[in-house]
């Protein structure tokens, strides 16, 4: 939904992980999306807190292990207006590489959710 009337908060997104050229890419944004990136150097205490938060997600330890290289800088930006029915990029998606599903099944789920929420 557009925020033309100023009634919705600005959506901010953080970096995540995805596939780039068939390989995992962590702590970065999808290419060719969104605006300017803000990078904040974390204090020693903020780094300690971030590490402690990562440690809470024991079931995701393997995934989070690749994020631990990004403890010094936090990057974020205003979120672009994503259309979740559209494929985010060409090539295999990260969860496809891992064998966790297909783009087609994800898209079908998005379309069902949009219909249920009366967004279409």
C-alpha cells in the first residue's frame, strides 16, 4: 500500500541473505532494489548485544553462523515497494538451492495470502 497520506510508518529493512550467482550472499541487499543504504558502526556494547541475540536462536545456528562476520556494522535502508508475486531475481533462489521449496510454491502461497487478506 502506498503511504501517500502519511498514515503508515516508513518501512525500514535490514540486510539478509539470498543467492547471488548461485552462491549464498549474506549481510547484503538484493541488487538493483531500494534506495541509499545507511551503515552504522556498532559500539562494543552493541556488538556484544547483537552477538547475544544471535546466541538465542540455537535452532538457526547454522544459518546465523554466516552472519557473525557482520557484527561491526549494521546496514539498513528504506524498504522498496516489493511485489511478492514477482520473482526477486533471475537464477536460483537461496531456498531453492537448499532444496527447501520452489519459487512457484512460494508465489502460490503469496497469492492465497493476498486473496485472504483482500489485497488483490
